[in-house]
């Protein structure tokens, strides 16, 4: 099918039929001159010839409109797929939430549906992986605490206080924009590990003072142990914090989208984890801890009664 009107008045590019030659199909497309295809009204006003010899406007015999048409359709899993991409600035979770809310109002024909993929799908997958890893790591940390302290009571006490170390990381994430990204989650796990390590060193030192140096369980033991562990805990926190300051100050540069929130969370968490290990952990150990004498088994405890003389046996 071809257009038989004036040679300079071709219609806009449009597939109008097929020509078969040598077993191959070729599309037949009509095309108009640049000055007659600049707008929809120009195309509507095109004059076409009729069999009677008269001319009529194209709009009188056809509907002319702009319609979206995909330039490529991919296939995946025996299904056609059309990608719609977009870029934005701000919280990815908030934008996706608004998008999914809008998609609920869109009616799709049978067999069609919409999916949010790309960075959002990768982020959700990474968060699920981190969640499973965190549960396994938490169980491993609890077992390590019990093996280190030799007491489930102290292990649970230390483990339940570890979330307090994350308060500074939460405040840092809020001040950094309130977005909990993948880097922020990794930062929380890092702070959790640092707080657990410092807590193990501190409580082990309390036990060392009582077991090896013979100090009596009480306030003096806890104060001395906290004072002697002050320098190692501060050095760990300061060394890590000073290394992260450049990432916090200059972290918004392109390419540092993960390191910047990670550094903010770790830096804020180091402050609260240090305060936790220097003030909260010693106080809780003094309140809920037990002396080795109280936990000793009856076989190892000495008999507190003074020895008595043997009574004479009757003849």
C-alpha cells in the first residue's frame, strides 16, 4: 500500500503494509516533508486525493494523534518486558513507597503487571542477606561471650547491653539525613562488634583481678579494672574515629555513597559504645555479677566451721 498523492506531500512515517519479495517481508512506510510534519495540526491538514479527483483533509478520513510506542521490547522468562528507567535525588525508600502507592491505582490488562527493580531490588536483597547474617552473627557472639566469661549470666548481661552502643549510630544516621542505607547497616554491625570486643576485655579483666590477684569482688575491684582498661578502650575508639573523620567531612563526593553513611554511623556509635564500656558495663557487673566464692562448687569450698576435737569413744 503506497500513497499516490502529490510527490511533496507524503504522510508522516507510518508502517502501512508489507511487500513480499523472494520469501522476505519488507515494511512499506510513508513519510512526509519536514515542513508538513512539525505538529499534529499540520498533519491533520494534509490534503489527500480521492478516487473522484477531489482532495480532502486527512483529519476528515483518519484519526491523527500522538501515541506512545516502545522502541524495543525485551523478553525474559518467556514474557515480554519493557523497562522504564528514572533518576532522582533523595530517599530511595520514600520514592519507591510513593511509586508503589501510585501503581495501585493503575489498571493493567490481564497478563500485565508492574515491578520495581534496579537499585531498589538489589537493596532489598542485600538487606535480607544482612538480616540473616546478623542473626547468625548474634548467636555466634553470644556463644563466644559465654565461652569467654564461663557464665551464661555474664554472657547474657553483656549481650543485652550491646544494643545501647548503637544509640550513637542511630543519632548519627538521623543527623546525616535520616536515611538508613546499606552502608549504614554495615556500620551498625561494625559498632556492635567493637562494643562486644571492648566488653569482653573489660569483664575478663575483672575476672583476672579476682582470680589471679586475689581481689575481693566489689566496688574497688570494678573501679580498678575500669581504670586499667580505660587506655586500651580509648585508643581503640580514637584510632578508629580519627580514620573515619575524612570520610564524614568529605564523604558526599561522587563514588562514596556507601562509605559516607557507614562512617557517620560508626563515628556516632563509637561515642556511645565507649561510654557504655566505661560506665554502664562496670555498674551492671557490680550489680548483677557474682563473686567466684559464691559460684564455687561445694566440693571446692572450704569448710567454714572450725575443727573440733574428736569425742572419746565409749569403752
